[in-house]
């Protein structure tokens, strides 16, 4: 097996709109540069390319356009090109030219070219390698399920301060496991593929940054001059860095006195420390085939609430006008946001699912923000194989809640355009893809 690495800077120009938070933000400073990172793998017959982008999300149409261009340049099958957005909230959303409102056409075209260029760099860098894996939980918990049961049995995402005293427990156990694929190369830098599951949403503001995944890469590479690091965000739809029990007992301080930027660095260092601990105790994997299997399911769009469109528009008018006092429910933001978008939604909503084989290692990616339960279920389907489960692969279709979460409610379930059958349909399709790769 051969593997190669590529990296390119994609730091956007000032004035580029930043996505997230239900408010208008435009880039006015650079906290940290943004990058594309890529690896190319070849087993002697097949080549696959995995690209991780410091972008909040890439729409399906853009993924297809990029895959087509890379395929034409390198002669790789389009389905063998896997695109991932790390989903940090200090970046932009990449949308197809016909629908784009988040960036200039000129910068979007530059991005399309850079995706092709970084794939070519990784392709040209391929050298013989040995593959090994390891996983371990972080020494200190830094990922928390952000959905909480309140004392009346209701569920609230990221409860506002006036609800702190009513929090009972989290709705789910988080995943604090760092997963590593190590590619050891002779006469070339090793490559560390690192995966961790939580929202990259610590820094905020109007300056671009790759947030804690960017710091993870920097620290992994600083720990060893002979390593290049590529990072993939695992399933994270219901998790983030906020420990509400700690904040409740410490005056509302989520960041342990470090501030948002300092805490992002701290999280990156925590993940990198775990990589350092397991770097020399990885389990070797024998050479095998590299392959990609893809499919899409079509889940009926959740259409409840269409009659409340005017109410939804008034809700966001009041929000934009600064008329809210900070006690509004996150579920209202999610529900009204979904209702506001319904007139543009198709009857059935596509969800691409991607499975990758690197020998007997598996990577499963979903084109949205899956809950922790998706990662647990997909690993069970992988029959004991070392498995990474990724968010925002080949598309960005919003939150992918579990069936239990749809029943419980909360922001993510309220804002999701999918229906409660989603997880069962997704796991059935995932099982078929993994069987194809067996």
C-alpha cells in the first residue's frame, strides 16, 4: 500500500460570510489560517483520495462538482474521492454557484481549484507505507452531550443560564475516544490520521480559525517533526465542549479561566497528548485493498408547522432586531428555522452515506451531523474492525438525530428536516455498504 499527503492554505478574504449562530457574521480578522488536508491511498490497483477541509460544510452539489473535477484531473473514479468538512463555526459554507449566498463566485472558483490541487499533491506524494491503528480516551473529558433532561422531563440543548438549576442529566453518554490511523513511510514523513467526536465550536467571533482540530494538527506535528497530521471530525450532532455541570458550580465559566481561544488550544493539546501516548503502541494491519462504497437514502422531509411560516419569520425578525432577552428556547430557534426553510425543501431529502476500506480498517461517513448513537451503531455493524465514523462527508444535510432524540425533542430534533425513521434507514444502508466492502 502507498499513501501520500497534501496541504494547501484556503484562508478566505475579509468580508466572507461566516456560517452559524442564526446571525450575520462576516470575516474581519484571521486568528488562524484555514487549510485543505488530503491523503491519497493506492493498493496497486485502486486509488482513493480523502480530503479534510477547514470549512463548516460543503453542499452535496459542490461535492459532486469537486469530485468530477478531481476525477478528470487524476483519472480517479468520482466515488473514490471522499470530501469532509471539519465543521468549525469560524469558517464559511461552500455552496454551488446556482444557490450560493455565502461567498463570492471568484473565491468559490479558487476553492474548487485548490481541492483539485491538494488532491494532486497527495497523489504525487504517495510512497510505500505500513498501516497501524490505536485508540484511547482522553485523560480528561472534553466532549459532552449537549442535550439535557430538565426537572420537568423536557429536553433542552445548551440550556440558558436561567435553566442551570433545573438540569438533571445528559441525554446520552459522550464519546471521548481519540482514534488514530498511523501510516509509517520509509524515507518520508509518517502520516497521522486523527479522529475525535465533538463540535468544533469553541472560539466563535468573526475571525477565521480551524478551532481545536487545527490545534490538534499543529500539536501532533510539533510533537514529532517527521509527522504530517490530517484530522477528521467524528459524529458530533449532539455533543460539544460545554460542561454544564461544571459551569453551574463555577459561576457559569465553561472555559476554566482560559477564555474561548485558550480553551480551544487546551482541547487540541488534550487530543494531541492522547495521540502522543498511543503513537508507539499501535496495532499493525496487513496490506489489503482500498475501496469506497457509496449510496444515498431518501427520507421524507418533515413538513410539520408549514402553517406557522409567518410566525417563524416574525420570530427571526425579532431576533435580528435584538428584542430577545436570552431566555428563548433553543428548540424554538430550531423549529422556526426549519419552518422558515420548508418552502425550499424537496419532498424527500437525500442523505449520502460513504464507506471506505483501507485493508481491514473501515471509515463510515454521513452527509450531515449524526448523533453519538450513529457512531456506536456503525461500529457494531463493522464486526470488530477498527472503524472511524465521520460527520459531514460528501454533503451537509443538517442534524441526524436518533429515533429516541426525535421523541425527546430539543433543538437538533426540532431543526432537523428528517423524520424519526432516519436512523433505522441509515443503519440499514450502512450495513449494506459494509457488506459490499467485506
